[in-house]
């Protein structure tokens, strides 16, 4: 085995010795080359701290294993005045660096010189000059602990723009998403840092992933941007079975729900959703929704929806809506739209229920949607969402015409405490404001997607507010268990009902090859109802991607 060599740094000044002791450097080395490199590294560290006038003695060999260098650090420089040419720096950069507008220089802390030059290079690159570099020349001493220098920008080549964008891997990736979602377009000044930031948004798309970071090919005549994308499974099938006890017959009752979502099958970024539900109380519903984003490569999109609801032999309600969406960015969306509703009374005698009548409504709506996704998460990819909608319109029956207002709020947020623990909170609310109310226009809630432990859509309300919560613990990246604590308050103006609801339970989620399997066991009660285990509900759902 070879003998280790030791590096010793000495100073005749006590304060300088303490400073040298506070700066970490490797003292033990296997050979002379690494020892000499470490000494040069230490000199560079001291230079960055302002000790550029330090005087170093020749490295001496004291014996076979110890080498020593003596240094006199002298006083450090604390500031440098950097003089610049206004025509070579972006105006925004000058504003950020210069504190005194009357001076043709900006003052930089000596230890921040390297970071300042990096910042200037980044700003120049963002303006379309990726090959230009900033450096300091003619460095001179000023007064006291201050230096002055001239900022020199290397010879400016012609400004670079994106001439062409090539997608590799998923060549049919929607061009409208390149332009509007990723904000990449031909003719834009080249800025690789910004391009990388924008392409990272691909990880938030349900139908595409980024394979590797983008690359830029520079030639004398053109600048080509290469983006590497792969298409992912984005269609989903969601369904569940619910088991409970029919309060009237005390027999086992089954509920069912199927939801099919087809995304980007035409390579346009479109989404078609179809949902069918059969509830415990002979309620059936069908809904279809079509979203067309970035029409004609603009930030404008369109959305169309059709829903049909039938309650046993009492009534049917059909709704049609159309919206124009403005997609501000990957997270925020604003919409305006029109919703038309037609409801028919199926009862043979109106006196059987005077609050069920034929009616039509027309509402003018405005909506705001916020969505935040997390990258590279097998579970809980959507970290937060807020959907707020409000509208006004008229309800028309044979007898009267009624002015109405309504609002809807759906929001949730996942608070990640650490890698294994998180808290899920969901808030929902609905309100219909009118002088009179009909039973077949009230909102229906309850079940796995609202307050658990109650029958699906078994609660009718002119107003409700709901808070659902889960404490989740991840046993593995694909398995978690959770608690269920839900509370709600609702009003039914027809029967002057005001009720508080509570639900408690537990569940788990398992991400399998077939999809996400969820199991919920919850027991719901109201203020008037006594707690009974027989009122518990079990919900099982499976969301599969294909």
C-alpha cells in the first residue's frame, strides 16, 4: 500500500488561521497530484470570498508525508462595481440589477459575482442569443474593499428563433397542444430553459408523457426543436357495486354505476364521457359529455353535455348544455354557456304529488375550473381541483314563469404530510334560489361521490353543503388505507326541512394491473335517525385504464 500524503495550510495571522480552519478542504491524499488539485481548489474558494490579493508561498515538503503552504490572506474585497453597455443588456435585466438609475454601473456583492454572471447569461439566452456569454474585463481596484470592472458580452450573433418543431415518438401529438398548452410555436425566440419548463407539463396530460428532455439542433441556416413524447393509455372504465339493506323490505339491495371515458382517440385531445347509473330507489340516469379543446389551434374550446334522469314512475328530466371554454393555461379555465332543461310529470294524477309538474328552464351560466396535477405519481395524480359555476334563468310551467339563480361548487385538495401520509378534503355545495320550488328540479346527492353511507341520489335539496375527508396511509406505492369522516347540511324548501348528516367509515385503494380498486365501508346517519349497523353501505369500484 502507498503512503498517504497530508496537506497543511498555515498563516501567521491568528484571525486568518481561524478563517482557514472554518473552510473545509481534504487534508489526506493518496498522491501528490490530488494534493496539488485540492490546494488549487482552496485558492479558488478564497478568491470567490474576496481574497484575491492573497499571497501564497511555494508548497514545501516537510517530510516524506507532509506538505505545507503558507498564506497571507490580506483584506477581502466585498463589492464590485460592474460597468455595462446599455445596448448589450435587456432592459428588464438592467432594472433587476441596478438600484440607482442615475449610475452606469450596478453594485454586486463580491461573493455573488459568479451567480450574477450566470443570471445575465440566462437573461441573454432567453432573448434568443444562446451562444453569447458575459464576462468581466479590465478589473481594477477602486477605494477601500471595492473593485470595478467592465461587463463584456461576447460578439453577438444573429438572434435565434425556433424555425421548426419536430415531435419524436408520438408524431400525431395534437399540434394545438404544442401551441396552446405547451406554448411552443415557430418564430419564438429560442430559450432552452423555458422550453424544458414547458415540456414538463406533458407529465400532467392524461394521454402523453415526455420520454426525455427536449433538444435543439443549431445550424447556420435554421434552429430545430426536438420534443420527445410517447402516447399513454388514457381511456378509462369506472364502475362500482353497492350493497345495502332496503329499509322497506329489509332485503339486500344492489346499486350499479358505469362510467366510460374516451380520451384522445382521434389524436385531437378530445374527451367523450358516458355515464349510466341505476340507484336503489328505482332511479336511473344517463349522461354524455364531449369536450373539444383548442379549436383551430386557439385557446378556445367547446363542451356539450346531455343528461337524462328518471325517478321510478314519477318524472323524467332531460338537460342539454353547451359551453365555450377559454383555456388560460394548463391549470385555469373559464367558461360561459347555456343550459336547457325539460322535465315531464309521469304521474297519472297531478294531485298525487302537487310539487311534481311539467316545466322547462333556460339558464345562462359562467364557470371557473382550476386543476393541479402532480407528476410521476401512481396514485393521487390530481392534487387539487376547484369548479365553481353560477347562472341565472327562468323556469316556465303552465301556470307561471319564475326567475331563478343557482350556484355549484366542487373542490378538493390533497395535503401531503410526507411520503406515506396525506389528508384528502373535499367540499361541495349547491344552491337554487327561487320563490317557489318543484320536487323534480331539486338537486339529488348522496352515495360514493358525495356523502358516503347513504343511498345513491337519495337526498333532495334546494341547498346543501358537504365536507368529505379521508386520512390516507400508503402501505406501498400502490396500496393505501383511509378513514371516512363526512358531514353535510341540506335544506329542502318544499317541506321546510333542515337536516345535518354524518358519515363514518373506512376503506382502501389498490392500484392493480386491471386498474384502481376502491373499497368503502361507511355508515351514515342524520340528526333524527338512530345509529344502526344495518344502515351501513359498502361501495366497491374499479377504474381501469385502456
